[in-house]
């Protein structure tokens, strides 16, 4: 395969992947009732309260 042919093939594959992602993104509606942004009070964090892992 000639080297110059590899660039257009990669560009078509990359643009197709990005385009498919945007296509899938347009099919998903935002959840207006979801007000859970970020971790809550009861969510456990393995690092503990001081931010260290304990080991």
C-alpha cells in the first residue's frame, strides 16, 4: 500500500468515529430531573477525610 494512501484512510476513519459519536449524542435527551451533581454526603471515598490512602 502506498504511504500517501494511509493518511486519507486514517482521516476518514477518525472523522467517521467523531461523526458517529455526535450522531449518537444527538439521540440522547438530557435528564432534567437529575439534580445529583458530584459526590453526596453519604458517598464513600477510599482516601478517607484527610485525602491520604492510609497505606
